[in-house]
C-alpha cells in the first residue's frame, strides 16, 4: 500500500521525518550555510553594539550627574560648548527656589601631550567635595589640591601612566593622584582636576563652564529647568538627558550613517545566504521533491519542508552568531577596552525577529521553483 500524505509529514507521531533527514543529509553543506549566516549575524550585532557603545561613551559623564545642567545662553551640548559663567551667576542659580544644590564645573576639550602625541581628552574641573568629580576610582584618590589630576585607567595603561606620574600641560606640571574607572572612550576619555586648576589652565579664574543642578525634594527636573530659566538672565537650563541626546547626535551621528549601511549590508548577506543555500538544495533534490509530490504530498506540505530548512539555517545561524558576538565583545573588552561594544537583549530580540523574516525571504525563491515543479517532468529529466 503506498504511503499516504500524512505519513510524509514530519509532525504526526510515526510519520517519516522528511524535513530532518533532508536537513542533515549533507552536514558539511549545512555547516557552511550556518557559519555564513552566523558571520552575518555576528557582524550585525557587533556593529549595532559598537554604535550603541559609542553613544554610551559620549554620554558617560552626564549619566552620572544631576538631571539639570545650566550653561550660558545658547548652550546645547556638554562636549561642544563655549559657555562661561561668572561667580555671581553661579550664586544666582544656587539661590533659585527649587534648587537643592548647584555645583559649578569647568569643562572643555584638551589635547594632552603624551609620549610625543597629542591625545584628545575632556578635562573636567570640579570643586572637591561637590558634584562633578570622578565617581569610580581604580587606584589612588580624587584630586583635591592645585595641580592634581585623575586620569582614566585605560588611557593610563596605553601611555604607561601611574599614580605619581607628572604630566606637563600648558606650561604647568600636573601630578596624577588617581586612576578612574568607567571613564574611557576612543573619542572622549575623561581627565579630572580641581576647578581652580582648570581655570588657571584656561586663564579664566573665578569662572565656571556649567552648573550641575540638583532639584530640591519634590521638585521635578523639568520644573527646575523652568525656574532657573525664569530667574537667572543670560543662561540656558536644560535636562541632562537633552544635552546627552545632543552630544550623541553631534559626535556619533557622523558614524551612524556608515554603520547603519554596514548593518543593512550584513542583513542582506544573511538573507542571500539563506536563500542561496536553500535554493541550491531544492534544485539538487528536485527528483526527491518530485517523488514526494507524486506520492501524494501536497504542494503546501512540500513548501513547508522548504520553510523548515530555511528556518533551521536561520535559527542555528542566529544562535551561533550570538555566541560569536558575545565572545568577540569580551575579547575587545580585554584587548581594546577603549572601544565599547554594548549588546542588549533588545537588540538580540530584534535580530531574532529579523531572522524569522530572513528565513521567510530565503524560502521565497525555492518556493516559486517548487510551485512550478512538474513531478512527471522532474522524474524523467
């Protein structure tokens, strides 16, 4: 008695596992297809993580500070601004109703001469005992006297710096008293010093660049922004999150376009790999599919076999790609810690959904071939 259509399915108990047998019939080919998809998935995750990491690096300082920042009128960024506030203006901000604390800082980009190279950094001057200083120290202590600095540990490691090293800068000798943690970045490593030191280096004594405002208890940050804006002339008060967003758009935006294009290319590669691998397998096994159709398997079930093959390649490639991406992220963190790659569950989930779409797209071309497949013609070709 010839086998029925139901026995050619892979789901009911006792049926012939056609899909599984076809999938593992050529393990070397399956491995190559899965590895190719995994490589594309890994590239997508790493590029997405690099873009997110760049944004995190650029906004590291602001993420650790109060929710309101005040600068001179027109100030829109933290890392790129020309704000100068007098001591009288800082005192006015501190007296605004709804402000619990107003900590002035002096901040700006600086080029430190290290081993014959000019290394870009962000120099932050703060008042000891107040907000604005380093939040995590790997070694040593925070600056508290004139001429003392704390540098990022990754920057120190790259240039052989340690606690006690003296760095010449703008005609002065700055002594390293601490190594900070979580303050690195390939564009914006942080260097901390006292505000008196920073003002002396900038030749602007008695001034501040920005004021970090902590709202009073029960006062919303947005309300504090409005209160400062109404009460103090010549300043711009903004939410820290707004400044962070502007910095991210300014400094990361230049890289976002190329990274997005590369992510799109990697996604297209994944779709093409799935499509080509499944299509090649279908063409090679046209006689087998023709036999299945001749024995009574419906076109729908034959197309389901193709979908299973495509989905298996996509799912296995996704799992392997995630593993590769995690391993690569840890390797980069060890060998090149100034390049931050941030992998999030949100990105992985989005890629899992995309992989399902990849599988469907990859099955389109074989599905069209099978739809036109004539069992009699294929069996006698």
